[in-house]
C-alpha cells in the first residue's frame, strides 16, 4: 500500500511538469529548447524563468526568444536545474538540444550539371538560359557558413547569421545552388547561415535561431532555404521547418547518408519540404542515400565538384559526395523557378519540380519515388544557344 501511495504522489507531481524530450543524437551540454504554447506567452515564460533563478540567488540564464518560426526559447542552464522550470505555465515541452550531422563527405568531372538538363543521360554539355538565372531570389544556406568572397558568388553572397565558413561544406553547397561556375542559379542572392561549430557539430538551437534570422530578414517575401544536415526525429526541428513553409519559404533538405528510411530523421521526414536523395553518374541510387516514402526526388550527389574555402585565392574547389551535395541541385532549380514565377507557393513549386522530374530511370530506389531532377522545362527554351562545355570548362 505504501508503494502505491508513493507512486501516486510521484505521478501527481509529474503531471504538472512539461514533457522533457530527448533523442539518440549527441546532446549539447546544458542547452535546451523551450517550446511555448503560444507566441503571446514567450515574454511571460522568459520572465518567469529569470524570476525563478533570481529566487534561487542565481544569475539569469542566457536565453534567446524565438518569435517567428515557433514560439520558443533557446536556453542555457545546467541539467540539474531543468526540473525547476518544467512547471511554468505556458511551456508545451522542453527538448534537449543535440548536434545534427552534415550529410557530405570529401572524396574529379562536373557531370552533375550535365545530367540534370537531359532526360537520357550526359552529352558533355550543360545547357542553360542566360535570362533565367534566379535573379532577385533569396537563397538561405543553413550549413557551416559560406566563404562569401569566393569568386563563384560574384559579390552576391553575404553573411546573415554566424561566422563565415571555416570547414568548406557550406561553401560547397552554396556553390552548387548558386555559384557562377559550378552552380545552377547564377544570379540569386546568397545568404550564409553558420549553424555549426568548427567541429561540424550543428546544434538544433542554432538552427532554430538561424531560421528566425531568415524570417526577420525575408519577412513574408519568401525565398529558398537549403538544409544539408539532419538529426534523428526532432519535434522542434520539424515544427520550425513546417512554419517556414507556412510562411511562404520553399525548404529543400538532404535525405541523409545512413541508408535508412528518411522518415526516421528530421527535417527530411517533414511532408511539406522537398527531401532529396543522391544518385551517381550512372543514375544509381548512392549506397549511402536514405530512401523511402518521405523522399521526394533524387539529384546528383556523388563526386560533385564545387567551391570550397580552403585557400585565400577565393577560387578553391573540392570534390564531395553526399545527399548534402544532392540537395542544393534542387535548391538551385527552385531558385530558377521562383525567378520566373515569383508568386508561386511552396506547394506549387514542389508540384512543378516533381511533375517535371525524369521518371523511372533509377534502378533501385528502395521504396522512394523514382524521380530524378530535371530542369530544362523549368528553365524554358534556351535563348541565344548559351551552353557550358564542362569537359573544357569554357563557354561555347
């Protein structure tokens, strides 16, 4: 009887506490995301946390208010104190911050652009339209930052959140999406968001803060958000990304490099985004690429040449593989489409890309839609016969 009474008391005590969510990812020590029930309660919850710390004779914790992508706080406090705030009215749940994974690896021709302008394979040329290059479209690269002075960005890149790229991954991704030499949308405005640390660990909290920076910058004008990283299932990440789509932003994400069901990871599992898997130069699904019903489309992701940050000539390149490299191909295609259709909604953009994709050329999709990115219909007719001979790397 005593045991039952104790259990009942514990249950009643916990009933008033906000749920504490954890994941299988590596935790960020003493870092938390406080999901709040309503935007109007953000200030109240922040003030109540500060008040409780004051009563405990502790300095107020470092907290960042999130007001656009979801009502939340990112908070730094010791784990031993987290139960002291779980009872605050207005908190929906608390999620332990954790590190995400970059979906690219360093591994030598620019076959990838050649492949996406054709239904039937490569012919040695990348055909593109000089009048359809994503001019006026904003693309936000959520990654390790960008070396904004790299020559491929032709003064179109700037830092929006965090530092410039010290790793090279983000510069490579941005170069494929919007670089002048190796990219697709060669006149788009490129914004760097460094949401990872120097060891390539990417906390969920910095991604949420980065998405808020995008909303503060772009407002309701929309644009494209490219996310080539991921976590195991995260309620916070999925909710924040859905809110970006609701606000009018097209979000393209990498499916992941673990050869598992993409529905098991975030944000690839979000239905409203465009989730991208990787193929090689023979249209074969890359062995590392995640797959399944949550994947929307495949794009080149093996041995991709693009820009990097490895020297101060601002012209360095690197070959990388991963769904991180596949994702920005779709990002670039979205930029081209929005340049021609500025009023298109995220759902309309996604439908257009999937309808235009080349079907049934990938032999083993493992339950994924058999669709390969194709951009010539999005581009419209070639004007002026401008082509890129990737074998000689000169325009002809």
